[in-house]
C-alpha cells in the first residue's frame, strides 16, 4: 500500500481496579494508538502495548513515541509502497522496540486487509470463531480481598484464573484459592521475581495442580529456567524471555519451557506470532495468548490470533469490563467464558472517535 499519513496519539484510561504485579502497581493504562491512512483512503488501527514506564520491558510510551517519529516512520516513508509482510525487515536496522514495530506493522496490516476486504482472523489462519477466556488477578492487599476478586471472576464465567505472585505472596494465596475452587484451571505468573536458588520454594506449588508457572526468573536466564524445570513438577511457561521465533526455538531446545505465552507486541507483531505458533504446533507445545491490558483495538487482534489451532489454553484475553468502565471500541463481552473473534475486515472493530478524543492526551498527524 501507498502510505499517506500516520496519526499518533497517547490515550489515558483509568483501570476499574489497581493491578499489582511483582514489578509495580498500575491504576490506569496509558498507551500509544497508531492510525495509518493509505492513498486510497484505507485506514488501519493498532495499539502499542508498551507501558508508561519500562518495568515489564525496556519499552515505554514516551520512548516509543520518540522512536517512531524519529526513526521508524521516516524509514517507512522512504518506500513508495509498503506491505505489512515487509515492515519487520524494513525496520530491522533499528534495534529492539518490538512493541513499537508491532504497532506499525499491525496498523499497516489492518489497512491492507480492509483494502482486500479480508479479516485478520482469516489472514492469520484462525480456525475458531470464539476463544476461551482466562483472567489475570493482581497481587491483593489481603487474602480475603483476593478471594473476593477471584470469586467475582469465577462467577462471571472465566475459564482459567492466573494469580500474580512474588516472594511473600505465593504459596499461601495459591493454597487458599485452590482450596476454595478445587477444580478451576489455575496458574501463576511471577514476572521474573525469583532467583535460581528458589527451586525448592517454588516446588511447594507442585501440590496445587497448577497449569504452569509463568516467567519465574530473569528474562535472560534461559539456563536458569531449564534448571528450575528439572526441580519443579509444575510446567514452566516463558513470557518475557520469548522475544522472537529464534528465542522460542532456543528455549525449547534447552528445555527451559514446555508451554509458551505468545504476546504479539513482545515478539514484534502478529506475523512473528504465527511463526512461533506454527513451531509450537509442530512440536506439540501448547501456546496461549498473553495480555497487556489492551483496549478494544489490541484485544480484537489478539482474539484473531488466539483463534489459531495451537492456542489450546485459555489466554489473558478477558472482557473489556475486567479493565475499563468504557472501552475505546464496542466492549468485548464474555459469553459463558468465551469471547467472539471479530469477523469484520481487518481487525474487525472501529474505535469510537469521540471517546478516543476525550481520553487523548497528545495527538499528532505525520504526513509522508
Ligand atoms: O491484559 O489481562 C491482561 C494482563 C495480563 O498479567 C497480564 N500481563 O506478565 O503476563 C504478564 C502481564 C504483563 C502486563 S502487567 C501490567
Ligand atoms: Mg506474564
């Protein structure tokens, strides 16, 4: 497609409740929204899942805004035509920043598919029309508050609960939740909060029949995860460490992970996500779709991905109401623990421009 212009905006949305992880507490979601328009008037939307601060990954909103304006857009503007399939290679000389690159690739892909009157789910190879939903539960001030929050999600129909853990908030909350819901699919996510020496401690989670322990150690410590995987019975699932197809291949070869969390922003986009999915399907490694507190824009695309056949575990693809009082698109509403995969052209949803304008804290249009 022939790019005409990009619109970049930062938006700010309060969360319905604070979300505490081992690396910090979030009470609102700030993120970068990208809109591309081509010379035929096709429009594409995407969100950059980077957070306000570089705590989950080195990327952050203000940094990515600068990177996109200073380097990435000028590089794309050098080409007379750009296809989504070429974006990763065009931007490869600029190191890192998979979330920024994923946002640009996805916006271009959305516009391209709308031009071809094709849905993202069909483009990616989806085989399901609805996907099973899990929910990620933050670290609570008290066990009672945790039980209350989990109960509200179980009542809402969520099919899998993920508890955020950290040293001092791990064995006991898991024990109590497991006791209260003896059969609910349950998993934990440490966001790198433990060290190699914590194997014996993490093995105390083994009696609770967890689906997996997500990213217990530092993202660069693949060998540490391989060692831990031999010490604990609960499967290890890498999140932060899986930054590309190659990283997935290496982690699997080293037996550091037996389940993989795929997050398109973390791996540079949906096209790379499908490559990781295909590898895992071939190797019979279950995958599931992670979440980055997306608005409806990013959620729509994640649901298309989660509808691929290898996504056999419920993802962090929760309903809009789990995050926001009002979403930037029509809200995603859960039905018996499932969300429908959008079937319209491109990502299949339209942002509500009036609401988007209301929550926009910065906006700039950059014409080629
Ligand atoms: O989108 O429901 C969601 C959040 C899921 O726990 C979640 N994401 O490490 O998997 C993860 C975290 C990263 C974001 S925490 C602010
Ligand atoms: Mg995680």
